[in-house]
C-alpha cells in the first residue's frame, strides 16, 4: 500500500462522513424547525409578553414579533455550523496531512475511536447506524483526527508504522488477490523461497536460544525486575508517608497542625528525592570494565528483538511485526465468523512461506456492539487469541467450519464467540468417534468433508485442541485454511509485559518457547493437507 492509496481511503471516508452528517443535519434541522414552528404558533403571545415586556410598553410589540423567527433561525444556523464544521473541513485536513507526509514528516498513530454517525434513541435503547473510525495522528507537532474506512484500518495503521512494504503487499496479494493475479504472484514468490522449511523440535530451539541469547534474555529480565522494584518502592514510600501523615495529623493538636503540615511535606519531598536519586544512580563497577562493556539491550524491546530472531530461526525469510495484525476483510474471508462490522485489534504478526504455502499468524481481538443496545453497554467480546491463515495452491472441494464441543460451564465462562460463528451447512457425521466427540463439523457436502478430514488432519486438530484447552476453531474456505484459538492473549503486549506492575509473565525462555510451539504447531497442519 503506497501513500496515494492511503490518501484515497481517507478522502473517500471524509466525503462519506460529510454526506451522512449533512443528511442527518437536514433531517434533524427539519424536525426541530417543525417543532419550533408548532411551539411558536401556540405560545407566540406568551413568548412576546415574557421576553419583550419593555418593548411592549413602548408600543413596539408588532416589531419585536417580526424579529423572533429570524433570531431563532440565526441561532439554529450558528449551532448547526459549529457542530458540522469539522466534518465539512475534513477533506481539507486530509490534504494538509498528506502534504506534510510527502515532505518527509513522520506520522505516529496515537489512538483510534469507533463511533456511529447516526444514533436513534429509543428510551434506554440506542439504535446505531453508519459506523466510522477516527484515527488520531501526531504529525509535525500537531494532532489530527481523520476518518478512515473500517475495512482498511489495519493496513493504514501498518503503513504509518512500517511504511510501504512491497514484500508484504505481494504476499497478501498471493493470499487474497484475484485468482489470475494470485497464480502469477505465487509463482514469483516460490522462485524466491525455494528452500524447504524444516520445523525443529522445541528442545533444539530452546538449546539454540539459550546458547546464543541466554545472557541477553537474562539481562533484559533483570532490567524489567529492577524497574518494577523501583516503581513498587516509590509507591511504598508514598503509601507509608500518607499513612504516617494521617496518623500523626489526627493525634496532633490544632496549634501544631499548621507547622506540622509544612515540615511533613518538605520531609516527604526530601525522602522521595533521596530514594529516587539512589534508585537511578549508576553503580560504579570499575573504569576499565565499564569502558569495554557492551551496552545492554533495552528490555522494553524484548519482543521486537527476540521474536524477530525466533522468526528468522524458523526461516530467514520470515518476518515479525509487533504491531501488525490481520485485517477485518481477511478475518471475514476465513469464514469462521458471521459477516459483521467488528472492532478489531491485534499484534505479534508472523508472515512468510512454509514450503510454498503463504501464511500469516497473529494475536487478534474481535468485539462487536449490536445495533440494538444501550448506549452505556460495552462491546461484546467475540474473540481473543491467536489467528492463523494459510493459502494452498489447490482449491478444496468444499467449505467447512470445525467447532469445538464445550460443556455448559465452559460456554458460560467463555466470551460471546458462540453467538457469532458462521455455522452454515449441515452437521457432518464422521466415523472417528474421538474427533466427533471433540468437534462439530458444518459443511454442505458430506462426502467432500470426509475426503478433506483425513486421519492425519483430524489427529493434528485434536492435538492442537488439547494444546489450546479445547478452544480451537478451524475453517476451510476455497484455498484457505484458518485456525483460531480462542484462549486470550498469551503473548501479552509490551505495555503489559514491562509497564504493568502486577504482570507475572517473565521475559524468559519459557515465554519464547510457548510462542515458538504455537507457531510451529500451526505450520505443521499445512503438511497434513498438502
């Protein structure tokens, strides 16, 4: 995706926003004008007598009556203008932002906010229509809020984070592009990635990382623990100081309190300064050792550094994007979920080719607000976990959805995924009793489903389901297979890993082992279907 394509998406959505806002403004304005006209018709004398009593005394009542409708109209126009001004000028803002980008300025995505441009209030229930996403960008010292299409929000955020990525775009065209173009792209990609990928066992991966990066991993975890201890110690000083202040203040007499307040505040500040200075002071370990020591890696970049190495360990061509994730059109293309306008977030994306089969894997979170909902209700959590997609050169003979069988208790504690599954088709009856006990298979073609569900494929799915605590969902749609593990975000975000003082996940080899095992188990499914 290049800058011209990104600008086109913003301009298109700005024009859509403008059309909807103007339409809603005309409708609401018409309703208000009709209401005011009816109100003035029945209460004109009262309004004139109440607001212009001084003018009545002077005999100018009829003159004031003539101005009241104009005052109302002008007031409404002023209110309407200021309420829609931002939407009317949005396209101009888009042009301004992209002129700065073309000059080489760097934009940083601050946040995204999902809204509905049309809201119909029905007592405690609100009907929401015309969803839109506003993306806040920091650019050249200013903050700009721009509307963007929901279907391309992931790609647009990727553009601002990583810039134009030709290899990634080519891989996505291979997986989701036009069939005729896809075949050409696949042949070109296969020429570049002709070497076979051998998935090494977890023991070999652990030994390699421990030998080559063990000291760095240990040092980064020590940094994280030291930072956590500093934060906890400062919080402890503040809490103890507050308790001491309250205790002494309650026991002190009134004459002592004013002096005590001043002395206590300065005392606490002095203690904090000493504690913070002590915590952040550099330890002297010797001049010669310090001069020759290699600077330690930043522990806040643990995932970016180590997971990139993990991807390259599997194959040098594989890529890792900490803030990258699959887009909504690709999620819906998989066929697991009903086609709806979900809110989507994610990260920890791996992409590449596994023995000629393009794939992508990421951590994903889906949520949805029903059209008929109360305004204060949060969005329903639909899915949270890992999402893996691969595209085969052959087209499968039928589309199917494989859903894990769950107990009533597990369904009760699980999120709302069961309400949003795309369970079209008949239930397939299989001879494998163990697989039938673990899963329910939906497909329109019973014979085709049985031919796809080979013994090795079913065994692999059972193993993956056990690994993911019985929360594995799988779909086959055309050439694609998708595997979704609804187990929450085991990988954690960098903010949670290094910023949450209550986080118990350590930056260690076990953390990397779990990610490596998840990814390789998903890739191994490809071997059973080729």
